[in-house]
């Protein structure tokens, strides 16, 4: 259980997914890349549109918010 158990399960899932993609060859690799790109684009766009960004903030603050949104999207992808 705990962090060690989570890490063990996570590594097992990653190895299983990698072997599945490897078994499918170039087609599997390409499909994975396309679907992964589509997920992150859609999820980021949705999260960004929900997140209110004030109009009068600087570029550094905008990048910080974008990082927060990307962290949220990444965390969401780890749950599924």
C-alpha cells in the first residue's frame, strides 16, 4: 500500500502499455501519439476556457496559469 504500492502499480501499468504498443508496431505507436495529442489538446483547451484569466496580467503570470492548467490536465490523465 501507500506510495510504494502506488509506484509499483504505476510501473506495472506503464510496462503493460509499452508492451501493448510495441506489439502493435509502428501503427500502435502512431495511433498512441495521435490520441495522446488529441487528448492533451482537447483537455488543455477545455481547462483553459474554464479557468478565468484576467486580461491585465503579464506574460509571466499567464505562463504560470498555463503551467497550473497543464498540471491539472496531466493529473487528470493519470487517473484514467
